[in-house]
C-alpha cells in the first residue's frame, strides 16, 4: 500500500494520527486523549477531504 494512516502514542501519552505516502510522513495531527478520538479524526478526513480545495497564500 502506497499510503496509510497511522495511529501512535507520543511522548506525552497522547494518541496522534499521521498520514504516510510511500513511507514519507505527509502530515500529522494534534494529540488526542483517546484512541477513539484519533480514529474519529481519520474518519473525518476520509469523509470531508476528497473535494478539498487548495489555497495558495504565497
């Protein structure tokens, strides 16, 4: 698989989500207190991002 979401625990014990494409981290999330909140974040991105526009502020 070329891309995937990963849930991991950071040093503070919070759950974070990162998105990897070809083993490169493309983005990571804020920390969540529970794994279920991290899973909800993934579901939200999967549901709401397919049609996301790109905003160039340069």
